[in-house]
């Protein structure tokens, strides 16, 4: 009976492993890239807003 339980567990783990390799792995690979691109876009927008604010402050002083 314990051999049967062991075989069932192995099959379940193999199915889960196949699912992860087939469907989840590409998502896991692309997540850091998407996060890095989001951080770069946020930094670009912060720099753009900072430049706008400083140019307005300089124009208001003159």
C-alpha cells in the first residue's frame, strides 16, 4: 500500500512540475524584467516632473 501512495505522490509532483515548467516559468522569468522597466519609467517621470518644477520656480523668480 505504501508503494501505491509513493507512486501517487510522485505522479502529483510530476504533474505540478510539468505545469510550472510549461506555463509558470516564462512568467517568472519576465517578472523581473517588467519590474525593472516599470522602475525605469517611474524614474524618467520623476526626473521630468522635477525639471518642470524647477523651471517653473526659476521662471517665477525672474
